[in-house]
């Protein structure tokens, strides 16, 4: 269990069951079970310090992070708002969970405190939040905000999760003879470090399949991290995905589908997929020990949703996608603040595009 993941609860426990089978002289098989409960204690001083300091450290770290964005003015008419300032305001709005009107006083306060150079109308903040041109910039910030932990994270896990929207899809169901209604979701595909739960890359779409996102997420992470292994569930099980991981020197512990046959394995003999399947078949306990690190990505999604909400306020798809990425950026900065107090991470500097990281003590 990762140290940041433990911040979300007072205690975590894992129940191990030790089973031993013996055969009596008369041939009777006797099974004995011993249950061992393993608990992970909370580092309360570090947790309390991180929580108390978050309000002071978060704005400064966010300003430094967004300061890496710049988009020079081109064209006629009134110059656009500074992209760094608007990104900061959009992320801050999501962090505080306020409506645009209620957040307007915070916009004025941000300018008064020197965090921004502009005081835009609340509709301007919403217009930037739903701008599709902001999406790739926010994805860059997701990657950049994770880089200070590049010296810590070497094992990763990937999965997807949904965020509910305010939209509903309706259709007439001929089988039941009535109109059915279903809430729409936006899907986040993310890859996270298994130690700190930091998100190293993220992709947002409406309902895309999981498997095609594996290689882009892996490549995005490899730009700043040395990947030794990655784990994922069977939705990502494909020969191309496992081969991509092997080509970059990583081991992919991906669950195998139940319809795998001997003929399928023989046909793929020599591939990364076949080699990992043999590992799964003959050293299953060791394989599962690596594979179950995948549960850390579920912890990451839980952390994001419980702290920053599992529903989205934006009505347009572009606004919803940007809102999800803003949540991920907020989560990453919170992970960095936790790492400052948990493992002695020195406050990162993003101003030079490539953040510096130092462990103290």
C-alpha cells in the first residue's frame, strides 16, 4: 500500500490466510487455516503537517507550474488573456469546487496577491475552461507536475474511470416499451506511480476502449520516468501492448483473458506476450505479487474523486475534459506536498520547464 494512499484513511488492513494441508495415516486430508491480519500504521505527524501546509504551498506551486505556459498573441483584435494566468484560474476553480460566480471573489484576490496579472470576468474563466486548445496544455501540466517524483517512481499501473456529467441520454426501448434514461460519463485513462499515486500521464475521452490508450500513456510516462514494470487488468491484454513495454525495457504484468488457449500461445511463441504468459502459468504467485500493484491506480482514482468530486460541472464535452485534467493536476500537486513531509522532498521548481527534485534528510 502506497504511503500517499494511506493518507485517505485512518488505517488499512490486509488479511492473509495461511492454509496447510496434511494427510493422516488413514489417508484423511486435514486442512488448517491461520488468519493473520496485517495493518499499516498512519504517520500522523507527517499527515497533519501536509494537510495544514497544503493551503500555503498549493497556490505557490500552482503559479510556478502554470508559469511554464506561454502563448504569444497572434492576429488582430484584442490580445488574449495570458494562458498561464487563465490556466491557474481554471485549475484553482476546480480545486476549490466553486461555481464561476462564487469563484469571482477569489479571482480578484489572486490578482491582489500577485498570483495573476489579470482580473477576468467569470464568463471569461468559463470560456477558457471549455476551450479545446487548453486540453493539450493541461495534459502537459499533468506530466510536468509528476516529474519531481521521477527519482522515486519506477513501477506504474494503468486503468480508467468515469466522471459523471450533468447530461443524460434518452432512448425508446422497444423491448420494454418505454423511454430509458442514462447519465453520461467522461472517461479518464491514467497511469500512476505505485508508490506515491502521482499521475504521470492522462487521456480523457467520452467512451474510448482501454487497450488503445496503453501505449500512449506508457510513452508519455517514459519521457520523464525510467519504467521498470507496469501492471494493468485484462482490458489491456494485447500482444502489441506487452511488446511495447518490453521494447522500452519494462515488464508488463497484465492479466490474461480466460479464452487463452494452447494454440494461441504456440502461435505467439517468442513474443513478449507469450513469454509473460509462461511466467504467469509457471510462476503464478510471483506474477500476481507484481500484478496486484495495479490496485494502487484504484487508490489514485478514489483519492481524486473523494477530494475533488466525482461529478463535473461543465456542460460541454471540452469543458468536461479540461475539468477532469484540472482535477488530476490538483491531485498531483497534493501528492507533491505529501511527499515533502513523507519522504523529505524539497519543494519543486517548475520555472525552468524541467522541475528539480531533491530528497532532504
